[in-house]
C-alpha cells in the first residue's frame, strides 16, 4: 500500500523535502499544518522534493505532508472568461474576499465558481454517439463568446440523456450509456498539451493593428513570436496593445513575475475598452493570470502552463486564441531559482540545463489545429523576453529565437528617441510573409507584397546612406539620395511610429496601413517627377499638405480622407515645378 | 515555544552559523546567540531540517565560537509599529538610535510583508509635482509609484532626492508626505547631509529614519529596508498617510545579498549575485502602491549607484525590470555644470501615460513631452556628427535641432536647488524653447495645440 502521509524533513525557501511519502513526480501535495499547496519535483529514495506555491516562513520540520494523488490541474468550463487568476488558478477576487488586500497563505480556492448557474443549451441529443472533444451544448458565457461544452478527451460513448436548462458546472448535463456523467467543468493537468487531430500550416495573419507588425513582420494565427527587449523599450506596452487590438477571438494574458501596478492597470482598463472587432468590452474575451514578481516563485513557474492550458481549451472549441506571456524571462528565472535550491548542476548563466527544452515545449503548444471534433482552432503565442542588459545573446533569448518564427526586436535606442513601438526594423524578422502573401493579395490589395518589399528596401537603403551621412553630412549626398532619406524619414515618422496612447492612432487596420504605404510611395514618385522637371528638393519636401497628410492620422475617419489628402499633396508637389 | 539554548554549533562561515540536532526549527525563525562574554547577537534561520540548521547572523559572526548558546525564539522577525515612529531615528535593526525610548508597539508586523493582491490595488494616477522640470515634464512621478534614481559615484543624487522630498506635492494641494528614510551602508557624512537637510526644513518631525551606516554590520542591511517598508505600510494603510520612502544605496544592499549567497555556496547568477536577486528586489520594490479602500499610499524613491556607470550591471538592470521607470543621472551633464544633471533620454516613467493630460496636468503635456524628447534626442545625436564634419554640412532642420539641444540643457534642465517650478511654468517654458524650431519640423504636435499654446512668431 502506498503511504499518503509523510513528514517534512527540510525547508529551504520555496523548496521543502519530505520523507515517508510515496508520491509520484509532479503530484500535488499539501505541506504543513496550513496545507500549503506544493508539487513534487524530485524523488531521492525515501525523500520527495517539493516546490511550494506559497511562502514557507514559519513552517517546521516534522509537520505533515499529504499527497493528493492529483497532478497540477486547472478547472475548465464556463466562468473562465473575465476572470483574473494567480499562477495556480486561484481567482484573485476570491483571495481578496478571504484574506483582504494582502495575499497570505493556506487558502484554497476553486478556479471556477461552482455555485453559479449557467444556461446550458443542448446541441446533441439522446442516442448520439459521441467521442472526446465533441460539442454537446453551449453556454452564452459573455456577449461575445459562446462557451462550447465538450466531451472530455478520452471519453466516448452513446448519450443516454441530455437536458437543456440551468446548471452549475459540477452538475451532470449529460449521461452516457455506461453511466459516465458529463459536467460542464472538466479538469486537465497543466503540464500536458491537450490533444488535437492534426496541426495545419498557418495561412491567416493575426491582425494586430500595429503597422510595423502587420505590414513588415506579420504573425500568423497559430504562430509563435518572441519580443525581446531591455527594460523601458516597451515590451509591456506592446503586449498590452496586442491584447487589446489583435483580431483573436480570445485572449489569455499572463503577467508572469511582472509589476503589480501594471496588472492593475490592465484590470482597470480592459472592462472599459471596446474591442474594435466586436464592439464589446475587451474583458469579455479575456482571461488573465497575474503572478506578480513578489508573489511566490513556484506559482510563477506554473503560471505559463496554467495559461496555455486554458488557451488550448478554447482552441478546442474552435476559437482563435492569442496568448501573451509577459515575461518568459521571469518564468525562466523561476526555473533557475528552483533548480539552484535543488543544487542541480547549472547550465549557461546558472539556468538549468533543461531550459531550452522547456521553452521549446511551451512554444510548441502554439499552432493552428484540426480539433478533435473536426473544427479549426488556433493558439498564437507571443512571449516577451527580458534579456539582462538588453543583450540577446543570453540563454532565454537564444532558446526562444531558435523556436519562434517571428522576432520583434525592441530597441532601447529607438525608445530613447520616443520612437514607439520601438521595434527595430533592421534586425526584426518574420518567416510568415510567404505563407501569408496570398491572404494579403486576396483581402487587401493584389500588389500588397510588392509594396511591402519596396518599403523595406527603402529602409534598408536609408540605413546604408545614414552611415555615409555620419561621415560627410547629408548635404554632401546627391539630390536623389537626399530624397530617399526624406522618404525614409516619412516611413519612420509617419508609418512605423504609432502612438499607442492616442485613441485613433493606436489601431490601424491593414487597409489603412496599405493606403499609408501607398501614400508614401506616391510622394516619392511625384517628388522624383517634379524634381526631374526642375523643382527644388527643399520646396517639394516642404509642401504643407504633406505635413497635413501625416498629422491627419490622429483624426477619425483617416482611411476615408487619405485619398483626398494625397490628391492635395500631388497637386502641391506639381505646383513646385511651376513656382520655379 | 522552545526557550531551550543549544550549544551545538558545528561550523561558522562568513555571516552564517551552522548547528546540528535541534528541536524542529521554523524556516525564517528569529534567533539570539549568546557569546561567551555575555553579549548577544541576532539572526534568522535560512535553512532548516531534522539534522541541521543554518542561521544568518545580522551583526556578523565575529567572536562567535562553538560554545556560544543559540536560542530560537519561535517567531519570525517582527517590527513594533506605532504612530510614534514618526519623528524617530532607528538603527538598521529597528532599535532607537536617537537616545529616545523604545517604540511602544501598537502592533507587531511581520517584516517580510505579504504581496498586495493585484486585484486589490488601485492604479496610481495622482500626479506629483516635484518642481523639477525634467521630472515633471518628461518622467512624471505618480503617487504610489516606485521610481529609482540610477546614479553613480560622485554625482549629486542626494541633492536631487532631497529636493524632491522637499518639493513633492500634489498639484494644487499642500498635503505633505511622511518621509521614511532608509540608509544602507552609506557613510556617516552622507547620512549627516540628509539629516541636516531634513532638520533644516523641519521635515524631520514628519520622518522616520532607519540607519545602517558603512561601519554597521553588512548583513543587517538585508533587514533594514524591510523594516522601513513595514513602517511605511503601517503608516500608509493603518494611519492614512502618504508615505515617500527614500532608500539609499541599493547597491550596498545587493552586495550584502551576494555575501550571503557566497557564504552558502549557492550557484551564482550574473557577476556573482544570487539567481533569486530579482525576486528578492521585487519583494522590496513591489511594496509600493495604493490599495483599494485605504487612503494612504507608498511612493518609493530608491537610489542606487551604478558600478562603473554601467546601466547593464545586474543591480540597475534587475531594478529597471521591476520599478516603474528610472531617473538616470548623467556624469557628462554634471561635468558640464548642469544641475540637476538628469539625462532624460534613458529616463522613463511608466505610469506617466495614465496621470498626465487635461484633467490632471494639461492637455498638451503628452505631446509636448514627446516633442521635446524627440528634438533633444536628435539634437544630441547631431553633436557627434558636427564634431566630424562641422556645422556647415548641416541642413537647416538639423542646425535648428542642434541648437535646441543646447537650449534644452541650459534653460530646461538647469534649475536651482531650491527652484520649485509649477507644471504650468514647466510646460510654458517648453513652448517658449520650442519656438526656436520651425513649426513644420514639430511633427509630434497637432495643429490644435500649436494654435493654442504655440509661441512661434511668423
């Protein structure tokens, strides 16, 4: 018989060693008289090493340890949306009710409200043969999201009875022939990916409304992106913009080891902000996980798994889900901290040797899949990385870059010039344009990829010219190259820069992006023509309508007005020839 | 609890004492050590098991021998807190240093402090006017924020911190802050400087000082900021005060942390600092903020000196990832005779966006600040170019920006140590300085604002 009760032998920070307990790896145990939650992460003979998700001060050797037989799992079902959880899916609101404003310990809380009644509408009927992943009914969870109730994976059979009506998540809504009760809540171990039928190649962009991302470095739905950047370069602002404006149907936002005030800002802001794609408050499509930097480090380690499991669950319902993890470096540091307490042999910079495989496993849970019920769903993962000193040669950045296909490199130099988003257009990349070009041609404009190539080429030429300018000054350049510098400056200041705090400029649809890019190219063409006809560069560059064209992007209705503004500009540029 | 005295010390190493065979001792428990000459030292349990206990000794292990008696007090470290803390000077372990009586506890508070539930926080949005243009305009301080000063040896960070402590107030309000000052390993001279200034302005009566000087035990520095923050939390959340916590120097704190890590033979992270330094620092910095349902607030102003002026050194680096921005002091500006020598380019206030604008400061604040930044950044870059090719090679726009960068430093940054500019004065000054640049180059300002505030003469 296995023994499910042992005693504490040693305590060192978040790591507790217990003896006399027969636990399995990654089993959840309860530690001490206060029953703190922990997880077995190593076994040496009779000793089980446990990482504890709460503060261990005041705990003594000799206190009891109980095994639960469960691995770390999340509760999945109606009630997830609009919630905000800590790293182990305890709702922060419940924690506040129980413990007040400071997080103390020893409180257990369900991830879902077990009492709340939901209006379940059956879509399957008695006699139907069902298998894991199949949808048997729906709950209108928020105005935007219909929660689809699925048969848990690995369960199958014939429906004996199924009823529509008011149920809480632990009541059976459906019974199979063999007596298996199907409830609206299912549990899933966080460290295991949820199953799907097959993975597809991504072919649709995740539209973010940020010009530099959508236009130059697009991310596909089901893809993975890394955003490394030193502090103050705008990682969090970028992540939050993506959470606000990307056209995913659902967003899981993980604040992993980050600032408390930032999470509060998100909490205050999201219920107020309107999703530009549905017209509903953003919170209605959001699940948030907040394990701030001063909350227990082991729960921080678990938070990314909790988040991605929830994301996969919604993917299985056929939704496009975007997951933002801010920041994966803090997650890696949590691994390092635990690993060092275990006295494991360290790899690079003190990180455990399994760092890169853990990163790879995590990002591999992204993807566009055929779900078990034959539907199409995706999880897009966007991970922020906080490299020490901004140097991306460190292990977390490198481990991430080996896996993700999109790299949005944030640059402190740009941030210092208040060029936001401070994404460096010279070293960032996306490997998706090839697979997404067809979508852009079909949905935006047939020459979209060519326009993109032209814009990137201009930026590259500018970088080369700037090196010369640094030596001789811009006046020494030939006139056509001076024009190129002006055009490139226009790309940078008008197109790439985007004010995330401006109500209008914060979101730019892909059609508008295309129109703006075309306006820049029109300026270039007209300027060349005018100068060939004898106009002076100074006059062409300083036509007032060009400045107005650039400024007008802060006003409503820009997409409709841009054509007229470009016409005005063309007229004035032509006028500079006659003035001469 | 057990009041048994153990004489089972096996090893003494650096600041650590190792014991064997004790009753079960709690993790984090407080310890007293009686030396053979009768004197006492204090410590805390860092590691505990059935066989062995590791104790970190705050006063250092000097003169401890294997015969010393160790007592476990059955409790974690607590500070006696009371309203009477205000006006007192305590040492780095929380004992009176001003010759006054012991603090009579209204409450005993655990100094580790629990994390504030993010759900229970209230986002900081009250603009604090510091009267320093560079800060108010470009890196706005917000009540409940943690905004460190990144400085280096030989720079006037103390003057700036004191000027802020003196002048900080909410716009259109005279409400004052209680200052909690926490010294970690600074010299007696620096401490006297702070103390004299606080005395001179009468602020000392509204301050609590926790002082660990350079010749006080290094390990004690690990608890000094925790005591200060515990006092701050008590004053803010039990007595509704707005508390400004200034602590200096975080670099000394981190060095003590490294010392403990090395003595425990832990696997070190970058530059020998422990891998958990991020979490450890977060447990200090994150104790800033405002919580729902409480009137008080904690604003933190940590000062740290960057070793070798290197902002990528682990101490400023990890701090910068936790704090809500930073104010960077520049040696170059200091050498050019500019006070306050704040380099606004790498400086940042993350909470600024939510606290400036029409309702709080002025409708033009955001865009003016962006434009000032951008123009100054470009002007500074051009200085490098001019050094090579001379001003003749610049076009008209570049020439204007180049000149602007000098004006910016001379007129905008520079101000007296007791010059207290209101935010309106600061923003008006910005418009007046920007009038030296042609309007068409000010692309970050919109037409409406230019018409309203612009000081360009056609």
